[in-house]
C-alpha cells in the first residue's frame, strides 16, 4: 500500500492496518493517532516520528 492510500483510508476512519506492506512509504508529516500497524512491513518507511 502506498502512503496516499493509507492516508485516504485513515481519513475515512480505518485505524487497523494489520500486516500491511508499507515498504518505502513516505509518511512524513502524517499525523496517524491510534493507528494499529501490528506486523506491518515498515522497512525503509520515511517518518518524522512514530
């Protein structure tokens, strides 16, 4: 999943992204409060903070 799709789904109210492949996604400046990324692939994800 790319960062744009994640942001859209998050904005629609989705918070559980269990086992989602976010490899190399750019989540800089994203505020994702209460998101669940359990077992998600976060390899090489660009973030400001977690």
